[in-house]
C-alpha cells in the first residue's frame, strides 16, 4: 500500500463516523467555496454518506464513476447517494448521464464548476472505494480507461462485469487536493495484503500530489 496516512478503525461504522467528523472539520476550516467533492459508489462509501452532515449550501457534489443505468435503477450510484444524502440535504449535485454515454458532457460540467490547476480539475476531496480486484472508481484491471492520460471522463467497457461504466481518469483523480480511499470488510484483506506487498493494481496508481488517506476497518486491515 503506497504512502499517505492510514487510519484503522475497529468497525465499518466507526470508520464512517470518524470520516464524517473529519470531513465536517475540514470543510469548516477550508476556505474553498463551494467545497467540491467527488463521490464513489459502493457500500463502504454509502455508510459515510449516511452519517455526513455538512454546510450543504457551501458544498457541491460530483461523481467519480457511474454505472450505465438510469438514475432510478438499483445499481445507480446516483440513486444510492440520493437516498443516503441528497434527499435530506438538498445539496447541489451533478449526475453522470452514464446511461447516455455522456462523458464529454460531464467533462464540460467539471470545466464549468471545478477549479483547475495546471489544466486539470482540482477537487477539494475525492472519495474512493476499492474492489477486491484492486479497482477504484470504475478503473478496473485490464480495461482501456487505465491508459487514459488526456481526457477527464471516459466511458469504460468492463468485460468482467459485462457492463459499461463512466469514470473519472487517473490524471483527474490524482490532481485532487485530498483523496480518501475507504476500505472495509474481511473480503478486502487479501487486496490490502497484496498492496502492502507491492502489487501493481489500479488503486496503486492513486498517488495524488495532495493528501492521501486510507481509511480501513480492522477486518480489512488485519
Ligand atoms: C462503484 C464504485 C466502486 C466501489 C468499490 C468498493 O461504482 O462500484 O465506485 O469503485 O467504490 O467497488 O465498493 P464496496 O465498498 O461496496 O466494496
């Protein structure tokens, strides 16, 4: 597992509570407004979203990836975040129209809403999960999006899922001021151990100039 801070919590619930508290403290003291956050899908990030209370009028939400399904589909990341926090907060959020393959459209949204640094959008925070195969966002092993070095947002065919995804690309993720990688559950312990042993997986390429923090529960961290 590459550098950065590593926070190990006893349980997934404690991870969510501590991450929510830290994010609230960061937003309270950070001068950037709106505070721009890119969200991940998945059950570990969802626990954090459910706990999160921020000054929502000063925050703007984006997505790191999305499944190519309508927003009311059970697999939709938008749908999960809507239930976990959009409906109760009224926060401004920008949906990826992945079902329409609208990657260029989302790049235009980022160009208009997110501060840039050296030609890349610089999120104040990117929240990521990690899969048992070492994917993050929708940057899956063996897929074309791993090699994307110019575009900010791409559609990505994921044959191992038999699915299409929309995803931010590595240059965009790594341009962030902060990246948090949330990892919980015993099923993630093998990938955590592989990373610690130096395995080259998609998530290994998360290496921001800014801050990197891994949030793990004991089951994943061992
Ligand atoms: C997605 C995510 C994906 C997710 C990881 C971890 O759209 O599925 O963006 O990268 O964060 O697969 O998900 P879990 O926390 O549910 O294992």
